[in-house]
């Protein structure tokens, strides 16, 4: 049996939890090679559109991120509708499309650079007790800066939403639209009768697995998870495995070595439509609401000038889990007493705005192996000295890093 000892308090010198997957020299040289080889397929001719004060559209979408880009594409399929997409950040840089490199967008101008408050309970291994909370600020939003795992929602959650009064969110309906959105590229998964039927193949969201080479130590770690009930399965998105367990490699929003965020999957294919305008570096600071409590436009700052834009149908808020409620509050939509305590006059008293945030945990866990166990099993090639360790772990000869 392979013994594991976990140790959670790891980085007391910085507020950053991120690790680098290989040596910097290796990362640098492979990056140069990739960029040189891939320039042609990664560049695009996107240019921000021009708009002027008091322009009117059928729909204004606030936030050109993960969901905003999907909406911009779908709504502008209807030729008679004029759609405007407003994004606070710029278009993504080339390296946003390169797996592993896109994580370097964190804490740059492509990130909102949020940190959490110290709650004196969690993240106390970090000096400030504050966690860096990456939120993409660019076309594609957090779909450019995220890890790219394609993880489907669970049936019981959708059923609950339907039961709570949202009939179009039944699992059956969601499944239909998931399949419509998906374009699974992986032949092995497609041809597996238990898995292939769970995915669509003609949608716009490209999906595949990365080519992965497992070093022996990976198998040891996965076997140890298996022994504590976290089972290795072919595909965690497939019902046959009850959506539980761990699969390696997983399904990603990527193919052919390129990340397919929603900028690449949804926005670029719609960019040339005459009825879609996309404006970058456009920060929306207010939703305009009339006396009947109906949104009729937005206030937005572009190139340092604040203008007003109007809608005939809807303002759609797709600014993410932090900024959407923030913008509602700035517009006077939220809990009355809290708004008034900040001298914001209340337009609509909605106590739930800014509540019920849910997020997933991320814990970095160094794993220490007992070297005699490797020797006993005659698996010296798996011993940690053959594993490339991050520099700060090289003094700890038995340490292996897992995330
Ligand atoms: C580090 C990290 C890793 C993750 N890994 C995964 C993963 O592997 N798999 C997965 O499924 N999910 C992952 N997620 C979660 C996933 O990325 C998010 O849930 C999803 O991208 C949120 O989409 P969204 O459309 O709600 O917001 P976003 O994609 O963040 O889009 C919001 C957009 O609105 C813009 N905006 C905000 N305010 C304004 C304003 N006032 N005016 C104009 N524009 C504005 C922002 O700049 C942004 O572009 C990860 C998230 C992070 C941060």
C-alpha cells in the first residue's frame, strides 16, 4: 500500500496559491516554439466597433465574458435584431489561447485583480489571509483565464431549479441544449457507446482531451485516490458513472493544442454580422431604470467619456458572479437598507442581490511518499528523485506535488 501524508499549510510567504507545472526554462522554450508554430491560427482581425451617445439597440449585453459571448452569438442569429456587446476589458492576447499559459493572465490588466477579505478562518496559511480571486477582464472573460475543464452541471441541481418555478431548467431540457452547444472532437469518447451519446457533435463549443503522458507517480496518486473511494472513471460528465469520480485526462474546452474559450468558439464566428456591435474597454457603471422599474439603457464609459445607450427590448447583465450584483447595487437595485446606508437611492428593493455566492474550493496538497515503499515494490523509477519538483520543494526529497 502507498502511504500518503498530506500537509496543507504550504506557502506562508505570498498570497498566491498558484504553482508552475514545469521548470521555467522548459516552459519558456516550449512557449516560444508553440507561438512560432501557431501564430497563424491564433491571431484574428477583431477590431472594436464605434458607437455614439444615445444610440439605441434591441439588446445590450453587459459583459463580453463566458456567457455574454454565447448570448451575443445566439441573439444576433436573428437578423432583425440589433445587438450590442459591451466589455470592460480588451480582446485576449495570443497566449490566452495557449493551454497552461493562459493562467499567467491572472494579476495582469486582463484580470479584475480581486482579493477576498480576511475572514480569520480560512486561508490562514497565507500571510494576509486573503485569496487572489481571478476574474477575467477581457473578451471571453473567465473562460479565457479558467482551467478549461468541461464540467456539466448535475441533474438534481437542475431539477431543484425547475421545481422552484423555472420550468425550462428541467434536466431533460438542459440536456437538449448542452448537446446543441457541444462539439466533441475526441474519437475514442465519441465511439464509446456509454459516453458518446452524452455529447453533441455539431455545436460551437469545441471539446477534447489533451494528449497526456502519465509518469508512474501519477498512477500511484490516482491508485491511492481509488483506494479511498475516489474512483477513476472514463468520463465524469457521463451518467453511467453517476457523474462521480476522477478521470485523467478530463474533457476540456480545447482542441489541437488551442483553448476554445467563448471568444474563440462563439464571438469570432459572429464578429462580422452587421447586426452585432462589440465594444471593448467599455465600463458600464449603471443600468438605467424608468419609473415602471423597467430597464431602458445603460451608462457606460468609453475612452474616458461617459455616454448613455438605450434599448428597445432588454438590458442583459452577464458581468459575472461578482460584477453583476455589484452593478445592480450601483444602479439602486438591492437591499434597501444597505443601499441607503451607502447613500444610493433604492430603485428596486431586492434583498437577495449580493447574497448566496457559491464557489468551489481549491486546496494545494503536497503529498509525501515513503521511499522504502517504492524500493520494496521494486519501482525505483517511480521514486521521487525522478520527479521534477518545484524549486521550493527540492530540499524535501520525498515530496511530490498534487493539486
Ligand atoms: C481560476 C479559475 C479557474 C476556473 N476553472 C474552471 C474550469 O476548469 N471549468 C469550469 O467550468 N469553470 C471554471 N471556472 C469558473 C468559470 O470560469 C466561471 O464560472 C465562468 O467563466 C463565469 O462566466 P460568466 O459569464 O458568469 O462571467 P465571466 O466569464 O467572468 O464574464 C464576465 C465579463 O463581464 C465583464 N464585465 C464585468 N463588469 C463589467 C462592467 N461593469 N462593464 C462591462 N463589462 C464588465 C468582465 O470583464 C468579463 O469579461 C474557473 C474560474 C476561475 C477564476
